C-alpha cells in the first residue's frame, strides 16, 4: 500500500495557547466565576490563572488542567480551541 504526504494547514502552538487563553477568560466571565474561585476549584494558584488568561500564548496548561477548567465552567473542551 502506497502512502503519500497530504497537505494540511495547521495553526501554530502559540496561536492555540492564545485561543485557549482568550476562551478561558471568556467562558469564566460568562459563568460569573472569579479567577480566584476558578483557581480554588481546579487546585492551582490564582497567579497561574492570571498568567494563563493574560499572557496570551506565553503560558499553557496540561490537558488535564484544561479538562478541569472546562468541567468547572460547564463547557466543552473544544470550545477553548475556537
């Protein structure tokens, strides 16, 4: 069976982190949850949430942390990538 390279257009890892940052903030505000409360709910520091939301691509998080954020904010995890 022959294989061949297919063409795909991917956004950069930095852009993914930026999208996640903007959307964590967006869905947190829609849920009317403070950064402090989100941090407590998922077991991280408030400083981490502040950096995640405000550094726009400089700070990322693990898949598990993103899963916990989605669960607390009652949204699908894929919404963070849009």
